């Protein structure tokens, strides 16, 4: 068995693993697991590329959260048996946690945050986080 064959099979497995994941948080957890296991430079560079793809998908998630906020800010969906004020606070905190957790993990990788598009996403995150906290 050649090492190059093993690397290509491992690459395919990694790609298939990421294709089946829907959430940013799960993708980041899987990426962290792969990074802790893999030592070969070629595979590590592939994982760095995955980090950039996840960051791009995070931008789409930010846009989705922003759209949800704009759509429901006057009458957010409320969990059953909660008073309206508590329901509004719970809703805004849920949206905030959806964007905060992944951003904390992205901050551990400065290479991803250094790009020009990254600055735009960081500004969007800061604006959305500020808006959600003020809403609360």
C-alpha cells in the first residue's frame, strides 16, 4: 500500500464527512478533531482550506440570522408558556449564541481572519451582535 493512496483515501473521507454536516458548529468540531489527528503537511493544508470554506459558510449563516432578526424583530416567535418579554429575550439570545460560538473558534485561527473578505464578515458579526444585545 502506497502512502499517496492512503492520503487520497483520507482526503475523500474528510471531504465526505464535511459534505454531510449542516451546521457551522459541527463543522468546526469535526475540523478540530481532524487537526488533532493529522500530522502530514499536505493534509493539514487541506484542513486549512476547509477552515476558509467554513468561514465563508459562516458568512451565509450571519446573513440568515440577520434576515431572521429583521423579519421577526417586531413579533419574535415565543416559546410556549413564556411571558412576552422573556420570550423576546430568549429569542434574541438564541440568535446571538448561533453567531457567537463559531466566531470564538474562528478567533483562534488568525490566518482566516486576515483576509479582506474576513473584515467584512467581522464587521457584519459585530453589527449583528451589538443589535441583538441591544434588542435584549
